[in-house]
């Protein structure tokens, strides 16, 4: 199992840049509509997220959160800041 991405430098980045790691959500930088949708899915600051699949190039991300799997698009993932 991989460690937290933040353990390897503590650098903040977008969720879209992360592959095969567990990260913690720092903040969401999106408009009110997308922010509301992400919050409803449980993607809130402080939550630990396991990036299960993030294909290079295009395609959605598969995330593990609180025992569930979620799929979000790259555009939404780019608006989520993680460490």
C-alpha cells in the first residue's frame, strides 16, 4: 500500500495530478454549483481520498472514500487541492 502523498514532500497539488496514492483534501477551488456537488459526495476538506485509477491523458478518476467508490471527471478533479 502506498503512503500519503503528503508524506513525500507535503506539496499541495490538484487531485487530477495524483496517481495510486492516498491524499487529504485541502480545499475546493470551484464555483458554488460544483462545490455543492462535491460536498454532497463527501469530498470535503480534511477527508482522506484513495486515488484508485487516474488514467494519463483523459478519462475520469476512480476514488475510494469512506468505503465507497466515486468517479469524477478530470475537470472537477483539477479544482480539488490535496496534500
